[in-house]
């Protein structure tokens, strides 16, 4: 056989194999939709949600599992399909999140895993009316994340968006901003303006647009909304007096702020201190930087102990800065965001102490705003109580943490020598450890963490919102 014939056969073999995998992915998508719609069961692969609309995304996630396990062998989609078929055959399973990646990688038996969590006691999640107060960067990212999922009558239901009164044509502008995004690209779905009912139809779901100057002016029940969770992403009110206005509205039960809060309001980082929320009616999801660094700080403190340290954030510019030099009430932020690196203060290091009291008073922090529109970098400069054996040992610990079922949705890990900020646009992990940049001198460690300060943070907001709305899922494996 000639070299050309060999290459032609190689091409054909690869194509045939990929076509076979595509057919399995198509079959898998149907089962995933059935589980989600009929049983409120969400299937993930090492924490990554399996997209029910894209065969390419499903196959790519499987291919990446080789990197996660640091082996040449990726998880076979045939194994995933077999496990999901078994899940779909179990009608008693309700309201669960099943990580097939963890089950397969650890050679776990599905039936044993199901028995370990007692699926007979499953509760069925009801629908939870959700309102976005504000429709800026975070508001639109939250909308994309909520309405890109397959439709379901359970869980968080986005019922309304509240914005300030505006001139004619406002609905069309809001729809356009949701559809087109200079950073995150086109929205994967359809957006239709409903002028008659003053709302938007997003992926087939009607979302009311309400115009108001003050939260307490709104009667949500007039729009068929009741016992709602309001996610305030305006940043206008940050204390109990201001945020309490939402609770004065008819039809509102709880409020979640997407910014650091003052007073007695809890600043919560999901998976770190969300167990303190209880029945609180007003909660803060802290800041994007606090969410990005606190999980990694927690695991490092648990393992090695942190004496003290400094956090420097290289942060993308935000909408509160000026495009060109102009007056600004804050120091330095009046200077052009697109032409300058701007040193500014950050409360993120201090806020870590609110979510993780054992680190209270141990960290200082500053921020440098840089001329990029998204993805930031936090540098943890830490003095540890116990010195890791080597930089390789420290990285290995962080890699294992990122692969653990406890932290895999929050902490990610990369050891690529080519990674740059744009590689992490749209990354749903709250922080990504860059192993190539890790430095260790005795007990002095420097750890670099990338984070999409829009998407990564928004995923944390939705996790906390889900908890506040009383929605819970059985975790498999437990």
C-alpha cells in the first residue's frame, strides 16, 4: 500500500470513528433532555454540564477528560451513554445531579451509588419565581445562563427583568444587547420583542420587562409573580435599608445582591460559607474577586495553614471607569480605562475574612485595572505555616483538588505553557489555577488564579440563588 493509500485509509478510519461517536452523542442528548425535563436530573462530566444541543461540545468535553486525568485515555462516550441509559431507566430518581465522570473514573457502580443516597427520599423541586433587578453586564450573563438551559417547569424560573423607565424603543435595545455581546459573542438562542405585553420571549419563554425607579413601587403579583427571589445586580443599594425596599414590594420573598454588602448582611461564597445562610431574606454574593480567590485560599489554608499574605488582582476594566479622561468621584478611575493601567483599592482580601473567618485580618490587597474588557488574574502571595515539599507537590495538590467532586465546579487547573487571558472567556469555573506560574521558596508560595469576572462569578450567583430559593439536588456520587 502506498503512503497516499495509507493516509487515505487513516483519514477514513478517523472519520468513521468520529461519525460513530456523533451518533452516540445524538442518542445521549435525547436521554439527557428526558432526564432533565421529566425527572429534574442534571448530568455532568467532572462538573461540566453536558450540553443537550451540541454534539461537538459533548465530544469535546469527553476528549478533555484525558487532560483532567493526566492520562492518554479519555472517558469513552460509550461508557457515558451506558450509564445515562441506566439512569433514564430509573424512574424513582428525582431532583439529582449525577456526575458520570466521577463515577466512571472511580470505577463506581451506578446502582451502589444510587443506594448510597437513598433515592426513595427524593423531594421534587418546585418552580421558583426569579426576578433580575438590573440588566447590565451581570444581569445579561445571568439571563444567558438561565435561559440557555433546556426548558423545565422546575427550578429557577426567570419571570421578570426590572430596569429604569426609558424612551420608546427600549425593549428592542435590551433584546439586542442580550443577543449580541462583544465579549461573549452571539446568544445561543432566539430573542423576540413582545411590544404588546411589554416583554421579551427568550428561547420560547416569556420574560416581563418592568420599568420602575424604586423597588418598593412594584407589585409583582400583578404580573403573576409571587414569593420571588430578586437578584439585584444594580449595585445601587448595599445595605439593609436599601435592599429592604425589595421586601416592601408585593410578591418578593428574598433578595440576593451581586456585590459586596455592608452592615450585618452576610457576604457568601458558595461552597465555602453558604451553610450560614439559613433563612436570611437578604444575602450578598460578595464580589467576583472574592469568589475567585476564596475557594483556593480555603483549600491551601486547610492543607498548609496561611500565616499571612497579600492578594494583587490584575483586573479587567469595568463599566464604572471612563473611556477617556473625565471626572470620577474615585481616585484614579477617572483616567482612561483603555489607555492606562490604573492602581485602585479592592475590598476582596478583607472580604475573604467574612467568608472564611480563620483568615480575617491576615490578608492585604490591591488591584490594578488593565485595558482588557474581561478575564482577570489574582496573585496570591502567601506565607504558609507548613512548607510544601516542592513546587511540584504544591501543584499536584491543587490539581487533585480541582479534580475532586467537592471543588471541581469552582476550582480548575491548567498547566499549559500557552495559556493567556482570552482562553478563559466564558469559563464557568470561579477560578483557574495556572500551574506554570506557581512559585515556591521555602514556606513562601505565590499562586496565580485566572477568572472570568463575569461568567465565573455569575455561576456562583446562580448556585447561591438556587439554595436561597429552596431548591436542592441529591449529589451522586454522594
